[in-house]
């Protein structure tokens, strides 16, 4: 799930130092597009701390064990896909963005099995 934040560094300090979240990812995908992911203690759900004007979509993120199969299934169903193929960047799991019938932003992230 994405959390819109005005300052990623301040948000990262709050979520890790105050809330006790674990930093999972902090990487620049391309110039100006910083992806910061934290996981609350004992949770399987991660949070992405993103500026509202980020090129990375502020969206609900869903897990899948096979991003390619999920992408194909949604394409065949006629869903609105924001990426023509699964995105693969170093240091982050395979993913792609899409919308539900009401236009809500969603992202599938591939998670390891088990």
C-alpha cells in the first residue's frame, strides 16, 4: 500500500524510528523516482512512502507469486494496464501497475513463494 508523504526522509525516520518498521527498500529507480518501502513489525504488508507527485504510482499494492501470469490474465480480461509488460528493476521485485473498473490504482508485486 502506498502512503503519500511530503518528505520521504522525514517519513522514513518516523516509520522506522518511531513506529519500528523495518526498511525493506530504498532505491532510486530512475532520476527523481525514489522507492522507499517499510514493513511494520510482525506484518506481511509493506508500505511504500511516496510523494504525491511521484512518477511511481500511489496505489494499493497486491502480492502475486507470478507477475507474468497476473499481467497476462489481466490483459486477457481487458483490464486497464499502465505497463505493457512486467517491470524489472534491480533491487525491487517484478511489478506492474493497472486500474480496477473504477479507475483505482493498483500494482501487482511478485513475492517469493513461501
